[in-house]
C-alpha cells in the first residue's frame, strides 16, 4: 500500500502530498502523457482547458483500467497546461482535484508551458499508479 506523506518542516500542501512511498513488491504502472483526444483521435474541447482536462482524465481512467488500476491508486502526476495566467492553471487544477486523483492525495507537479504536442492541445497529464494486489 502507498503511504502519502507530508513533511513537517515544509508548507502544508493544499490538495496533494509532498511524497508517496510505495511498499516493496507493489506493481506500478507508468502512463504515457494523457492527451485530450477522443477514441477517433480528434481533439476534444478546442480552446477550452477545462473540457480538455476532463477528457484527459477520462482517457487516463481508461489507461489505468487497462492496467488493472484506477485514478484512486495514482501516486504521482505531472500536469502540463498551456497557460498565460495563473488562473489558467487553477482552472485545470480544479478539475484534477474534483477527480478521483484527489482521494490519495497523490504527489503532483503543475506546470505552465508554452505548447504541447498536438495542435490546439492545452492539457496533458502523465501519471504513476499502484496496481492493487
């Protein structure tokens, strides 16, 4: 079982943990970047970070289910947002914290970037999850 930890000498994180320790013998799954494409490869939510974040999380749920786990067992994410303002990041982070990812809480890094791999793509999430035994 993963142990979520808050370092007492650091600031209290609002919706994530400082670190997660995975016990020996646990299996992990590392996902490729979750992108806002539908099952036909079409971009979902052009110009809409919130809608894209929702699609990315839905796709991430599918990736994890195929591996035998789910959002609640994610121990780490990196969230990339094409952003010009801090509010752009907050809008996506609100979607992340409303998802099953917040039940951990997992450790996470939220980044504002200038561009991502697909034209019109505004959000991408990579994740590491424990596969429950």
